[in-house]
C-alpha cells in the first residue's frame, strides 16, 4: 500500500487509475467516512477529535490525490485537453471536499 501511494504521489500511476480509483473512488470513501465520523464526534461533543478526523485525515489524502493526478496528467501521452480537464476537475473537487 505504501509503495502504491508513493507511486501515486510521484505521478507514476496511469492517469485514469489516479483519477477514477484514487480521486473519485477513494475520495468518496475517505471524505464520506471522515464526514460521518466528524458529525458523530460533534454530536458527542468531541470537537477536537472531530476536527482531527474531519480535516486531519481527509485533507492530507485530498492533497496526495491532487498531486498524484496532477503529476500523472503531466506524464499522460494522450490528449492534453483530456489530461488538463481531469487535473482541473480533481483540483476543484478536492478543494471543495477539503474546505467543507
């Protein structure tokens, strides 16, 4: 798993895998899970733990994925427009997920 994350960070994962598996699939899983836990901890009046779970876990993942997709897009040998659209969708999507 660590090796795969290092490959993702370095942009060595194919662009489609970086986007669909890590940004879309993993992003939904990580961000929905941390949002649910955040709300549960807020209800339990555990604000410090909620902040850690809500931001301390999801934001680093979102940064990792954004950098990985961005770098994979730079290495992509297909359509430059396609790579740039995927990069921007990931950047905007992860920024929204990180800030809400």
